[in-house]
C-alpha cells in the first residue's frame, strides 16, 4: 500500500507539471497570435502606400541596376566588402521662405470718432524750470468706449393761427415707430438689436435700464417687441415670396417650447428656417409635421437643400422640388465611426475631405456659375466616382449594426441628392450655414426658456428672420432697423416706399 500511495503522489505531481506546461504553452500561443495580428495590421497599413509608389514609378525607367541572381553566404560577404561607395546625394536647393505675416499691434479702425486730448508739461521734470520749448510729440491711440446715453427727446410744436382765414395749423411731429409711442425709432431699433441681435434676455435689459434710472415694466418691454414685429412682418412676408420665387433654398428646424392656455405644461413647438444667400425666414409651427411643409412649398419650383427626413418625401414626390442633401451629416457619420472602425472610417472620410478641399479652393478663387460647375465636374466628380466604388466594396464586409454602416448606407441611399451640388453651382456642398443660424436660436431659447404664446413665437420668428437677413447681406442690424422704423412708422405716407425698397438689401444699396 505505501507503494500505491507513492505512485498516486507521483501521478498528481506529473499532472500538476503537465497543467503548468499546458498553461504556459497556451499563453505563448496567444502571444504569438496577437503579434501575428499586429503584423497583419501593419502590412495592411503599408500595402496601399507601396502600391501607390509602385504605380508612380511604373512608367519611369528604374535607375537601379538589374537584380543579381541568388548568391551564397560567402559570395554575399565578399560582394558586401567590395561594394562601391554610394554617390553623394545632390544638395537640395534651399526652399523659398514664405513671407511672414505682419506682427505687432494693428492700427485702430480709422472710421471711429476720435476723442483727442492734448497734454503739455508745466515744468521740467529734472530741474523744475518753467521755460519749455516743444521738441517732440508722442501720440498714442487706445480703444475707448462711451456708455449709451439715454435721453429724452422733447418736441415742441407751435400751433399757429392764420391771419387770412383764422384756421389753426400744428406742424407734424418727427418720425416715430407708431402713434403715441413712448420711444423713438432709434431706441426701438437699439432694443430689438439687443434682444434678437445680441440675444440679451429681457430681464437683464430691464435691470440695465433700471440702473440708469429708467424703470420700465416687463409688460412694456414685451409690447415694444410686439410693435416691432408687427411693423416688420410685411418685409418678412416679402422675403418669403422671394424665396418661393427663387430656384434654390435651404431649410432646417429645431424645437421651441411655447406656453399654450389650458395646457398643464409648455408645448413642444417647432421653428423652421428657410433661406437662400440673401434672405432668411423663420416660421413657427405647432408640430413637426410634413403636411405644413407640403402646403408651404406648393408654389416652389427648384432645388431644396435639407436633411434626409421623411417629412420632405411628399415634397419631392410631386417632381416640382428637387432634393439636395447635406454632406456635413455624412462626414460626421464617418467621423463617429472611427471609434469602432478606425481604418475604414478614416479611409472613407478621406474621400469627403478631398471633396471639401476642392470646394474650399473654388471658394478661395471666388468661382461662381458655369466656371464653378466646370471646376466641380473636373475635380470633384472623379472623387465621387471613386468613393462610390469604395462604398460598394466595403458594404458587404460590414454588419448592419456597425456605426460605419450608417455612413455607407447614407451615401448609398441618398447618392443623387448628396452629389447634386456637383452639377448645380447654386447648390452648396452642405447645409451648414442654415444649421449655424440655429446657434442664435439655441442661445435665445436658453435665455428666454419658452415663448409666452403662439403669437409670441410667430413674432419672434419675424424678428429673427429680419436679423438673419441683415447678416446675410452684410448690413448693421441696428442701423437698418432705425432706418426701416422711420419709413414704416408714423411717416410711412411721407416716404411712400414699396416693400421692395424697405428690405435689408435695399438699405445696403442706399447706405453704400
């Protein structure tokens, strides 16, 4: 029996040693497998570069001597010892240095009104002598600010009696935004610009006015907004007619909470923006439905740049409106997929990056019209064709749940809409300018939290559209508003201008 116990112990020791050897061998196999996978990834990275280099030098004669036949180890050693010395590399010509951008402090704008102060010493700083002769002058300029001056404009109108007929005559007052208004056109323009141009909350404006001893109730400030929107609503309506009469527009939307009577909480409304390069129109809708879009665009004939949303399908089905897509959305899909498919996502994004690079070159050159179309067809169409081949090759290798598959499917499904800009020079490559307008809406929404009513939401859209149109044509918002209020207010009959002569574009022509 002792022999049996010894054999059992020896058997257990052998089993333990065998388990250790097996565990060690398994770890070695896993390490070798991991290293092999890394080598395969490295080969996959280097292979495209090697293929491009081979294609580049395929047509040029190879400057290297023909490959020698295989040699033995001794022959190779002897050949290495007797090898000729390598020729010296030609010295590269020094690259021309690009001119450096000017550095230092830039001069202040010359159009600013100067507030000059002349200083002269009364006595010598060293000996205290009072007889001084001017020897030099030191001039310095600094940017200065003066707080807005709130003033009372008092207009005294003298009533006269005619000696001939005895009738009394009172002169007409100065232009005002509306009858019996508490503010001038300039003040109302400043107020609207503060609220919808600089996105300052009303309660903050009220506190600022109160600090300057100008107490105004919140209801009074809201009434100023209502009056301004009602004055500018006809111009906003004219902008909408101009959009419908054009051949291209872009659109996007975002949410806005609105207080509706008898509802327990704020209603989730929707703000839409329709714009081209000259005008912008915001419109409020109670919901994000497709029926309202169809009715709005019933008379539009042209190309619509919009997101790939189902609510636009009925608009495109009529055939009157041509769909144009947003490549910025597709580019973001490839960027988001880099976390799971870094190589393929970067490779696909490189095609879109090349498209944007060529579009940036065209923008820098100021190309428009047929010249821009020719540039896009010559430089962007080949990139788009190669991108299509890449998408067709990659799609079968991806799972439907892959994040990269979303980008591939996006371009395979909406190919014609996303490449519409290549053949139409009026269509942009993406809808980013429209989306950037909603940055102001988001800040305004954060400041005011909600619109007080549906009418308030509509009026806010009017003022947002006028401000965005001023930015589109490059005119100062406050200056235009003061100019427009004078011509739309109490002296409208004196100016007697049609709406076409009261838009921001008309103001730009007059101001310049």
